[in-house]
């Protein structure tokens, strides 16, 4: 999974449903449609619906993140998590991104730290409580984000003991 890590350089891997399953769900935006609708003029593709947005009296909110391309190698200094709601990211303009995630209760378990490369034809839902780096776009672009909004802010930040670099493309 991780080649040279203990907070050095982390090898990235393609985003697949199997590899990402501990952290959330992969949305294949261009899979074949499940159903023909609108008198045959559209195909409907129902995506996984692992949305969990009602924690602490929250509700679903749609947002668009206008992301600027970042250095795909990092460095990454922190991770964040949302304890009361999942987050879903869907590229609107075909932008690619990198997804740095980890599991852990009180803090990230760095043995579970993994980096995924997300194509512009994939979206993803992060399970609530999954530690992750903020959006790391590899291309300038817009992302539709479905997340929780509530009375309390739901963003816990953890500084990494050392910076993590991600393997070059």
C-alpha cells in the first residue's frame, strides 16, 4: 500500500472502489446508465448514496468549490475530519485531484495513510470521521460538493508530526 512512508514520500495509487472502501465510496460518473428516462432522451445512473448528513441537527447543502491546481507532490502538513457528516466531491469540469486519507479515532492512524489519484470522471464520498487532506486539485476546475451544514462547525484539524510528500506522476 505505502512504499516509502513514515512521513516521507507516499506512493499514490488509482482510486478504485475496493481500495477506497474503508474511507468511503467511489462514484463512477460515466458508468453505463441504469435506466432510460424522459421518453428515451436521457439515461439515469444512480450513484452510491452513502450520504450521512443529519448528525448534530445538520442538513444537506450543495456547494461549488472553485479549485486552483496545486503541486501534486505536496508537501502535506495536516489532515481534517468531519465527525457529523460525510462529504461528496464531484468534478464539474473534468479536473483531477489527489486524495490523501487516513483512519483513526482520536487522531489519524498514520499506518492507514494512503493517497489516491482521482480522475476527472470519478467522484467520491468520504465517510464521516475519515481523516483527509483538503481538496488537492491537480487541474484548475470546479467541484460540486455535497456536505453537512449545522449549528456547529464540523471540522477537526490535526497537524502531522512531519510533512508528507506524494510521489510524482
